[in-house]
C-alpha cells in the first residue's frame, strides 16, 4: 500500500501538466492534475513512518523458571502495533490524511474512494481478488453517493468500470485467493478503466466538443495502474495512455482557451449530526453545484456528530459559509477562485523517477 501511493504520487506529478491541460469539466480551471497530485501526496506521506511488523516470534526463555512457565516468557514484539500489517487500517490512515487535505473535485473524490476502499480490507493482511473486488466496489459506490449530482463520463465511471471488471474476474475464480487470481483481477480492472476513460469523450458534451477525454478519469486510470504495478511488482504500462485524445505532449492546453468560470470553490471540514449533514447538503445544492460531502472517520463524537469534508462551487462564498456556519463550526476552510488554477506552478516530480512518461 505504501508502494502504491508512492508510485501514484510520482506518476501524478509527472502527468500533472497534461491532466491540467485537458481539465475542462466540470470547470475549465486547469488544475485536476495538481489537485490529484497534492491529495495523493498527502495520503502517501501520511504512511512514511509506517513499517510492516514481522509476525510475532517468541523469544527463547532466559532462565529455567521462564522455560517452565511459558506465560512468563517475554515476547519482545508483543507491544508492536498489529494495525501496521492491516491493509484496511493502513488505507484508512492514508484516506483520512487525504480527506483532510483534499484539493478540488478530483482530490475529494479520490479521498472518498480511498477511505471507502479501506473498509472491506479491515483486518486483512494481504489483498486477494475477492478483497480487491469488494474494496473497489465499496469505493465506487461511496464516491457516486458523495456527489449530490453525479455525472457519468467522469472518474466515477472509471471507478465503476474497474470495480465491475474485478468482480467479474473474482466470480470466475471460485474463491481462489492466490496471487495469480489477484493479478488477473488487477489486469482486468486497469483494462476496464482504460476503456471507460476512452468512453468519457462521448459521454459529456463539453469533452466531445473539445475532442478530449476526462482529466479526472485519466488520473484515476494512472492510480489504478500504480496499484497493479505495486502489487504485482511490475513496471507501469508506459503505453497505457498512448492515443488518448488531447494527451499527446504536443497537444495544447485546451482549458486555456475556454471561457473563465465565475464563482469560487469552498471547502471545509465540519462536525454534524446525520440530520444536519442532510440539511447542509440540501442547502448547498440550492446555492451552488459540484456539492461533495463525505464522512471523515467511522465514529461519532460524544455528541453523536460525525466529521464531514464539504466541497461546493458557488458564485459567492458568503452565503455558503454562512449556511455552513449556521449548522456547526467549520475548520480548514479554503476559498479558491474557479477561474484561476489553485497552484499556477507546474508540479515538479523527482527527475530520477519519472515513471509513466
């Protein structure tokens, strides 16, 4: 999992410029690549200090008394944190970090994807085709439901296609939990994701008019190929993106020729009861669009409130912030102009590890 997110951070850094260049939906602000990169980076770096814990090994008794009483034999690894070998716990940690620092629509949806994928993997110390299929399915369902008005032809469609393909392979394996079956499921997921990316051009009028594929969908495809690479110990598929419309290096920055979008993007974290969360979603739907609300963490506080990550596009931040504050105390509030990239400087990845170019 650490290797996956590390590879994804590098790959998205390398591809951020081209992803930005074709980013025209839902807003032509040219920052999908930057947003995905920064969000995945937050997830990857949250795991930097996590090291796998070896299986418990009982230390030989140091004296005859201990040898006669195994209960008194010291176990030097007894205090180690077993969650460091729990795939679900690791991804939940990364997902929460990503959610707290999510950027834009694409970053927020990836954070939702990561947090949800962690749930079926809780308690498991390795991936199988079955757990992979369950994780991808939970993740795509949660991502679709996080948006008030989900639209096909985006990274949501890519997530769904990957999940369906992995589930189909797993169903044909009759419970086979071998690495071979896992490899088949990963291959199928990436292949289906690529096909879904290609279809995005015909699913959205804006993409069809510009003759490009969806930027968020391509980013999700890269992330899934990084998972395949990390699990199977193979290189990224350098030819994977060949021929995608708008993705050649010589292609122009299409978003630069699109009209500026009015309004701002508002993001924050807030603790709300389930009823207040539903109320906030309804009110934000009335004020703007691209409303994304996703729960951060599985447990409520002492007052029964859950933490939520909130994202919305509105013409004016004032009414949105007033509405949010009427229901709770928002934290980590950010307001960004939609007409301007969030980070105008291109992302510079390590030149010595430019995979996927």
